[in-house]
C-alpha cells in the first residue's frame, strides 16, 4: 500500500510540472488558436539561459531566473513581431511548420551556445528524502511541484480576474468582435507570448531540477500533447487535471508494468490514454465541442 501511495504522490508532483508547461500551450491556443509544437525547446532555452545567468554571470537563483525571463520575453516578442505577424490569415499548417522549424533551430543552436554550462541550478535545501506518514518523498520533486502549483494558480488567476485576462478571453472567443470593441490584438498577442516565455523559464528550471537533465528538457514538450488533448485544448482547468492524470498514470505504469513489460512503458502509457480519450471524448474532459450550424 505504501508503494502504491508513493507512486501516486510522485506522479502528482510530476503532473504539477507537466501542467505548468502545458499551460503555456493552452494560453497560446486560447488567445490565437495557434498550436506551438516547440514548447519543449522553449523550456530548454529558458533553463539554459537561467543556468548561464547563474554560472557565467554569477547571479543568484532569483537573479538567474529573472535574467532568463527577460531573455525569453525578448525572444517571444521578437518571434511574435518578426514571424507571427506575417502569418496572419495564412493556413494553420504554415504556423505549425514555423514552430517546428523554430524548435529545430533551438535544438541545433543550444549545444553550440551553452555547451559548457552545467545543466542544473543548485537550490539551497537538502536533497535528503522527506519522510511523511511512512512515505519517502523527494524534496526536489516536492519543491518543484509546490513552485509549479503556485505559478499555475497565479497564471490562472491572471487569466480569469485581470482586465488583461478578460481581453485575452475576448480575443479567444471572437477576434473580430474583440477588434471591433477596440482591443489591440497585436498588443495582447505580445503579452501572451511574453507569458509563454516566463512560463517556459520556470518549467524548464523545475524540470532540470527534477530530472537532472540539461538539453534533455526538450523531451518534456512531448508530454504536452497527451495532456492538452485529455484535458481539452482550450481549458486551463482541464490542462491541470490532464497533467495530474498523465503524471499518475506514468508513475503507476513505471512502478507496476515496467518490471514485466520492460523499461520505458511508463512513457508510452500516456499516449495509450490519449488514444482512448480520442475514442470517447475527442474534445477532452473539459474541452468544448465545436458548434456547427446544420
């Protein structure tokens, strides 16, 4: 029973980090109906910039995170202004191919730019497991899950309760009506991508803390697609629920099925869950089916 409970806790903590990077996907989709296939690369670049600020510039953890956030905001605003503006009115496949190309560019350039930088930022707390009710909980994962939960709550509150969030929701519902009401679409798209840049930094740093990888953080982007399909492409709450479900399913599969089916089945389990969801509810748990006039 303790083994089962430890797998549930471990999966839920991993799901909190998954939810943070998936939130960046949903925010972009809700505001612009654009699918960004380079989120893993964004998280990788954010984590590498934070490590550069910490090791090369001698900044502390908070200073390195702020430095990386500023850098990713600059990248996001430049991408929005120089690339995305030129794709307005173009077919969706054009935008998808651009994000895939940007991801390939980031993957190829990152080892050349950050090859000598260590992969993780050391955080000032003990690495010994924390014993709670007989469970041995990794402090790294507990810290990462807590920070991710706070960031998710802040981003969700901003989206639902601020005037900027109201404008973003109006754009998501109907861009033409939002423009007619005087909302500056370009300005709010820039805000959206700036949020994606900051979320990518935090998610990338937390993932390297949990996994210990540097350039391997790109793989976290592969977790996004089962999560957002299971939860619903346009639902923030669905993203959180889907991320926790995927994290728990992966943890249970790794604990119970990997010894019998071979290592790595846990990573496949989320995609099997995705296929099942597509059969039952193609628009996800909290997604809205497209209304069509007949």
